[in-house]
């Protein structure tokens, strides 16, 4: 599994847009949790901006992921999508969240 860095995504988003990618990092701050999805903020230390991933309640370990706290190490697989309506330029629509531990 090849991990893409957050820095690489911000520097060359066009190379990864609408493609499945895998990133690794940790949760640097508490995330907002809507009822049907979990919003995970990830940092890997390679860039000053974090990356946002959205994980929906239809996925296998949703209950476990919805309880992750600050400092938890994760590997996230999903599709990078543009979010022009939001403050961040893109996010990952997560299909898998593995908790390192």
C-alpha cells in the first residue's frame, strides 16, 4: 500500500482527483460528527493544512470510527473529491478507515 502525503495532495490535487488514494496520519483535533457520517480531520506532518475525510454510516466499522479521539493514528482509503462549496478545496470520501494501534 502506497501512502500519499497530505503535502502531495495539496501540491498536485489534479493528479489524484476522483481517484482512490490511501493516506496515513493522526487526528489532530476533535471532529464534528453528523448523525449519518463522521468527519475526520487528518494530519501527517508534511503540510501545514490538515485533510478532511468523510466516513458514512453504511460502512463496516462506522461505530468504532465515530468514537476516535485526538491523537489516534489512522490509515484512510477513499476517493479524493473536489469541494468547491466548502472552505477546504477537497476531501476524501472514505471507503475504509483502519485504526493503527
